[in-house]
C-alpha cells in the first residue's frame, strides 16, 4: 500500500510532508502497536522503499493519505 505523508515525520528525517511512503511488508516487532498504546492513535509501519523492505518507521494513521 502506498501513502503520502501529510506532516513531517518525527522519526525519519527524509520523510517530509508530501513524501510518498509504503507500508512495511515485514515484521515491525510490535512497534506500531506500542506507539498506538502510548499515544492512543493508530500507527502504521512505513518505509521509503517501494518494495516494502526495511528500514521502517511508524507514522500516525491520521498523518497518512492513502494513494
């Protein structure tokens, strides 16, 4: 799945508002769930790699626009 980030990422310096990111296709080791638990907002593990490969970072779902 492909998204456009609506706000600059606080975790990945290259992921600025407007950047295209992709859902990570591999295990995120619970990071998205942990971030949701802490913030109360659903998170998605994303990557800058079109193939969905690592490295990944989490993004709050409201900060993503599905393309």
